């Protein structure tokens, strides 16, 4: 349980407390951040003795086991060392930031983000599950983005944040892909399972791809060449962030990942070649560029890149001592680089500039800062007595001892020498240019830094010396445990000490120190370094080009597609569907089925002809709207006849009724909209739409043809056989609706009701006022009214008949509802809709609700009886005049359908009928009313 | 019979799609309503065309039309009405609100002189 608490303390307690206390002043916020961190550190320290003795803890809590994602945590030597670095340096950075940030800065936000990052970083080093690790990994990218862009007003900060996020986040995606591939091979995402299945994974044909993806993830995070350019850009972050994320912890995550996966990857030739080559290149490149940076933080950034390359190189080598040197240098670099960043921040804070060309002679004003910067820079350069010297010695020894690496064997010693000399040169420059050289045009007289701002850097400087002088009493146990976690227990006997006798590495150290100093002297006095203009950052430029390019392309694409024209959107949607529909035809071709089609019957051809005339006519005459409505109605009627002819009486009735109400609805709307339709489509537009329409029609026709000429396999037989025994009805369609698929129908009447409610609400506020004329469509309203009244009783009787017999004969709730609605609406139109509604005051919404409730209750009745929802019971009483009535419980359900459909139809039509015309409409526009 | 049915569904679909792509709301709604008719006929024809065999169970009858597409289409017809009503209400509301019955909600500025329509 300890590990999750260690991770969660900063995340929950830290962020919450800092946000709560931010108004109580800087110190309160700093304490709020520091206490949870210290508590986590104490908890971790409590675990340390066991881990140092060689134990390792694994704990798993199931999260999404089906997807291989679990809360699995692991604490071993490697995690312990990183955990101490994260929490220890985190604590110092919290203290430092309290004095670094200015009163304008939002300190609560700063600390909260820092805590978020800390948790994410701890999560990475303690994760046992690869997916969980990735989650934390991306969380560090995200919090790093927010922290780099902390000064949101600065364009450089925003750009740097974007760049860092794009590179490290992109690398994270590559890592995800790599993890997924390995996880697929291993069948698990637990790291221990990966290590067990090591041989299976490494012999899999996809392993090299996965390896490449994982390496991209690690290299981007650890700023390796050619992905390094985001790190200098990230220096726009507040200095505490640079010290913490971009030197001590986050950039080490890539190194950590490879160390963590070392049991899986180590010894693989591809891994070894790629990692050592990239590491060595990065090391020399970073050190070279660092010499020419004038910005203090820029120098430190490139120096960090160089040191990360060094660590990468060591980690790539296939010897256990090199891995030990790698983890050792991780710790050393974190201490001296963090303190150097802090010193740089102090100088910036007190002098107002970080430009080394302007800074100078600061040892007079800040003697203490000078001393601690000298200590840290010496460690960076690899001067004896400081911690950097020890790991660099080991690095030299490894570089001289290469084998089986072909070309690299010869290049490496030279490259290592060069890189180390550059490293010395920029370290000397840092000290000389800032503290001893002549100042030039300083913004203001340097202040003395606040006492406690120096404390964190001082502590780190003391660590540098303590480790450098007495390694055995300080870090060796931790480094040893960490290395054992990486390479296993086959660590040879070794000794980390200040004095190892005269050896080639010592000579190399001496050459590096001497050569580096000479290089700096030459650069300063022969080349005139201060006049050097840094070359363009190629990586950064390329990134910016790619970034702008992507944004540009995306913008143009968006503008082309989203030009605000709904017609274009619809055309695009239709085109896409046409493409999808055409795909199978392309693949399988179009061939007719084996069933011979029947010869068309002459009456069928006549109806068909009428429908075609209707459809084509509606298109031809659509500018004259009323004509188009009538012609479109012909299509509906023809469909009704087709249904009747092809043995679907229920459909025929429903289609007929719906066609009538739809036509009514369209005519009502016609009175409310301007007309005729103005001719405005260009020839091109017409051609485009015509092509789309013809293609859509042809596709549908071919599909129908393909189906209609093939034999049918249907589930229909089940329903035909069971309709009577199970559903108690002869009309299978009705039984399907109210029984077999009753739940579906229940949903449909609800949808229908919602549509009608929406119609009603959409027209809210348009009812009642203004000129309103109830459409009557009759020259003489009197005759129409009388006829409607006569028809009413008859129509209602038909509806009742349809409803009662629907279970056995064509009919049912839907048809009956529509017919009754028609009868009533005719009544309203005869009497004048508004007057009528004012009289009667019926709320059709209640009908809809009531219908749904009745249908639902009927269904529930069977639940009460212990049967599934909507199961029906049967009774067939014989009633005089009507004959045998199929009285089933489903009839209650059908009653609900009937009422809901009635309510829906009436609500839709009456809402539209009550709308007043738009005042601006001319009398001519509304002529269809009279 | 199958041939004219397939061709008929195709032609109605084509006309409906063309109307659907018009710029004014009314022809668009008309196209939508026509498209539902075409769609219903299409789904219905998936049960094949069988004259004189309504799916009403009676003793001694062996041949029945497929009731499943019929049941699906029946509700679809009614829902189609609900949808037409809703879209029509939307069009009316938009016209009141924006003063234009163009689908984009404003009168288009013609780029080129439109052809003379009927």
C-alpha cells in the first residue's frame, strides 16, 4: 500500500493544499507543497533498508484486467534511487521556487502543477504495468507542457511548451505502439511477465519494430539527437522547472525506461548499436553547441543534452559495469545540474539578465553563489574531488574497453575525448564569463540573493563534494542496488573510489581538463567568442516548418469542407456514403441472382408510371411548391398501392393515412413559408447534384435488383408459426409489432412522441399572435364543415374497427390512430382550427404521455405476473355484431400505441396550424390560405 | 415486376436526393419525405415481392409474404411522418427567426447569374 500512497500524496494532498493555501502567501503555499513531499520521502526512506538489502516489492490491484491494465507497482533499487532523486530534489526545488517566483506569479497554480508532475514521475519509476507506466509518462509530458508555458503571456514560453509537448507527446505515442506490440507478443503488460518471456519476445519477427518505437519514445523524452531541440526551447520555463524537470528528473525518464526494460532489451545488438551511436553523437554534439551559447540556461540545456547522451551511451553498452556507471551518472548529473540551474536562476534574478556576454565580475557581489557554482561546474567538468569525476572515470574506462562494435570501437575513444574537452570548456566558460570576466552593460547593479534561495543549491553542492570524496559512505549502496535492478546479480566485484592508481582513464581526465581549458582560452582570445552569432537551430526550424505546414494543410482542408454551406456538407456526406456503397460492387461486381424475375402486370406498370411521373415531376416543378407537393403525393399513393399488391395490407393502410397527413402538413407549412422557390442553382451545382442523385439512385436500384433476383432465407417462418400459439393473433405483422417486437414498438412510440413534442416546442412563441388563417382548402368552408361532421362519426367507427380487429386482420393501433387523427383534424379545419382549439382546450401532449404510460403499464403487468416485460395473454370472446374479438393483453399495449399516435399526429398538425405568418410576408406569399 | 420495382425505387431515390440537395428548406423537406418512401419500399422489397399472400395466418394457406420487413416498415412510415413534421417545424421556425428559408439561414449572394428556372 505504501507505493500508491507515496505517489498519491503529492498528487492529492499536495495539489489540494497548495490551491487552498495560495491566498495565504508564498510561504504557506510552499509549506503545503513541501509537507506531502517530505511525507512521501519519509515513507520511501522507510522502505529503503529492505530494498538495499536486495528485496523487491511487487503489488497489483486489478483495474481493467481484460485490457491488461492493472495498478501494478514495483519497488526495487532502480525505483528507489529515482524516487529519492525525484522527492529529494523536488523538496529543494519547492524551497527554491518560493524565493524565485515574483509576487505576480500564480504560486498556487505553480506548486499544484509541480506536484502533479512529481506524482506522474513517481508513477513512472514505480510502475510495474507497462500501460500504467505509459499513462504516467504522458502525464509528465502534459504537466511539463503546462509548466513550460507557465508564463502564459510570453510567446516564447508558449512556443517552447508546444514544441516540448509535440515532441515528447509524439514520442509517447510511439512508445504506446511499441508497448502494445510487445504486450501482444507476451500476452501481458506486466513487466515481470515480459522479462520471463524475454526469449519469446526477442525472437518474434515484430520485435525490432517494437524496439524502434520504444527507442523513439525514450530518445524524444531524453532529448537525444535529432529530437533534442525541444529542450533548449523549454528553457523558457521558470528556472525551478528547468532545474527540476529539464535536468534532474523528466529528461531522465527516457534513460529510466531503457534501464527498466534492460532485462528485456539488454544484449540485443540492434539496441546496443542504436543506443550507443545515438548517445555518443548526442554527447559530442551537445557539448560542442553548449560552448557557443551565450544564454546561461541555453548552455546548461545543451550540456544536459550532452550528459544525457553520455548516459544513453553507457546504458547501450552490453556490460554490467557500464550500466552501473549509467545509473551512477544519473544521480551525479541530477545533483550538479540542478544546483547549476539554481545558480543560473539566482544570477538571472539578481542581475536581470542571463546573457554571459553582459554578465561578469559577480564574485564580488555574490561570493557564496560563486563558490557553489564553482563546485557544481567542477563536478560537471569532471574535476577530482567532485562526484562528476567518479562517473566520468568509469565512462572513460568503458569507452576504452569496447568490443564487438566494429567502427564504434575506433571512433568512441576519440569522440569521448572530444566531448569531454568541450564539456570542460563550457564549464570553464560558465565560471569565467559570469563571475570573473568584465561585465558589459548590466541592466542594474546586482542585488544580494535572499538567504534561503541559496540553501537548496548549497545542499546540492555539499552532496557533490560528499559523493566525490567519500563515495563508499554515501551513494554506493544506492547505486549498487539500482544497478542490480538493471542487470541482475551478475555484477562483477568493483570499487568506486577517488584514487584508483594511475590508469588510462585518469590520463584521459587530465587531458580533458587541460585540453578543455585550452579550448576555452582559444575561443575567448583568438576567436572572440562573444561576437559569435549562434547558427539557426535547424531542428527547431524544421519542427516549426512541419508544424506550420500541418496547421496550414488542416486549415485549408477545414475551410474547404466547412465553408458554412449545409448543401456542401450534405453533398459530401452523400458522396462518402456513395463511395462506401460502391466499394462492395467494385470488389464483387454486379451480377443478377438465379431467380427469374416475373413479368410486370399491366396495372402495375400503370401505377409505376404514375409514380415515376410524380417523382420526376416533383423535381421538374419543385419551384412551384404546391405542384411539387401534389406530385410527391402521387409517389406516396403509388407506394401504398404497391404495398397492397405485394401482400402488405397493413403497410398499405398506414402509408395511405400517412400520405394524407403528410400532404396536409406540407400544405400547412406552405402557407407559412415564402414561395415559389427562387431559381438560384448554377449550372455547375445542378450538374453536381444531378450526378450525385443519379449515382445514388443507380446504386439503390442495383442493390434492390441484386436482392430481388435471389432466393430468400428469412427468419419469418418462426413468426408465422408462432404468431397464433404464442401471440394469439392471426395478423402476423400486428403480432410482431405488439408482441414479438413490442419493446421496439414501445421505443418507437416514445421517439414519435418526442418528435411531436419537439415540433411543438420549436413553434413555441409563434402561435397565437399575428395574422393567422386556418387553412381550409375549401372554397366554401360551410360545406366542408358539414361534410367533415358527417364524416367524423363514420371515420371514428372505421378507426375503432381497425383497432379492435387489428390483431387478426389488417389494422391495429398505428392505422387506427392515424385515421382517428385525420377525422378530428378535418373537423378542426372545418370549424377553424384556432377557434376550435380555444374552445376545446385539449392538451395533446397529455395524450402522447398517456399512450406511452398505458403501453408501458401493460408491459409491466406481465412483469408483475412474473413473466418478461410485454408478454401477452389471450382471450377470444365473441361479441355480437363484431364477431370474434381477439382480446389479448397486447390489446392494452396497442391501445397505448393508438393513443400515442393519435396524440402525436394531432399535436404535430395543430402546432403547425396555429402558427401565424411572418409579418413581413406579402399577401401574395400567403395566397394558398384563401 | 422485380425489374420495375428496382428501377422505380432507384428513380424515386434519385429524385429525392436531388431535392434534398436544394438550397431552400421546402424542397429539401419534400425530398426527405420522398427519400423515406423510397427507403421504406427498399426495406420492404428485402422480403421479396409476393402478390396475393398477406401474412395473415389462416388454415390451409401455405404461402405468406415475409412479415418481418413489413413490421419494420410500418413503424418507419409513422416515424417518417414524425420526422417530416419536426423538420418542417424547424424550417418554419428558422424562417421566422432569420427571415430566410435558405438552409444556411441567410439569403445567398449569387456568385453567378443563375439560370432562368421555370
